[in-house]
């Protein structure tokens, strides 16, 4: 069973000089400062005098390579992410009814086809549009410009259990003894994405000490994500100018410790983007993939 396997060190190719990476840009990303306060984020109005977010972040310039230039495409179980093509039938991604009735089922099909999972459950989604968010549209959020991973070794199990119980799945304990993964499907609503594209760290280059617990405080519970501290071994990738018929699969948790488990990621400012590029519009769907 995956939960009883000892952690195995994955084989990582030697890290080349970033100056030799093909099709790469140098850009700053925001890492957690491990010397700062413990990171905590309030997802509801905090008590008076309590900051909405704690934790100090520092900019670090990193080389971010074009993943399309790799000899072999990245995979979910090696790097922790993959680029796929999928033409969505959704006409309006800002229509909640169309997301519920059409897109969540599409996302399940894409993840199932990419992973071979026996069952995939789409359980959450976020819309990103900085321009709309800044004028108070509560249905959308701004791109996240902090290096993070959506779940931890503990919260991955917690969220999977909650989603299975909410659907009345029998023998949840038995299901969670088998392999499962939490995988995000991230895609542009409009392309090409030039403003705030998404960059991802090759999971094989993330050391356990790089991952720092961050509490997410809700009205009725406390969740956990990982903030990420700087490590010069991190290898960063992105897909420049992504189009609407492209999507990134991002592994944010895997119960199997023999494969990539966490692919930390962040939006960044691409120095090669033209001035006045339109704000990035994207949607990410969180899914639970069940194997075995």
C-alpha cells in the first residue's frame, strides 16, 4: 500500500548551468523567508488587529525554461506536471452553471485519460483575472505570486476523506489505503497567456526541508498548504504563451511516495512579455484521482 512505503530518493539528472538552458527567461519569484514568522492565511475576516496573512517573502531571480523545449515531455509521476491539449466545449468560463454542468465533467475526463485513474472527482475550482479581482469581483481571484503547493502530506488525506464522505462513498478507509492523487487542471480562459504565466518546479528538485507548513484558517476548520523556501537546486519550467486549447496538469499531492508528490508553483512576471499585455485569465479545477 502506498501509505506504508518508505520514501525513495528519485533520480534527478545533473543540473546544467542555467545559462545553457534552451528557451529560458530569468525572472524573480517570491519564496518564503524561513527566518520570518510562521505563515498563516485567514480565509475569512480575522479578529481585530490580526493580519490577514503572515510570513515574509523574498524575491529570488531564477531561470525558468520552456518545458516545450525538453527532449521528453514532462510527466506527472516524474516532474509532477504535464502539458496536454484539450479543446473545451465551454462557451463562458465565467458562467457558474456552465462550469458545474459541463466543465467539471470535462476536467474529470482529461485527468482520467492522462493518468489511467479508475475514478476522478472534480471538487473545486478557481477563476483568475487580476483586472476583475481589483475592481471587486468576488467570483475571481488574482494570480498567486508566491511559491506554494496546494496540499501537504497531511491535508491531502484530509481533503480526500472529506470529498469521499460528502459523496457517500462506502469504506472510505479502504479507498484511502489505495493510491490516490490530487491533481489540478489549469488552463487559460483566453490565450495567449502573456501576463503572469504559471511556473512550476520539477518535483524531483524539491527537498523536504523546502516545504514549510502554512495554516489556512476558515470559519469552521484549519487547512494546510505548503509555502516554499529557496533552494538553488530548484529547476523551474513554464509553457510560454499558452492557448485556450492547452492545459497544465499539476500534481499537488500523491499518496504514493515512490513518485513525484508535490509540484510547487507560482505566477511570475515574464520579462519577454510585450508591454501592455492583457491580464491573465485562467481557471484551475482541483480533482481527486483514485487508482486501483
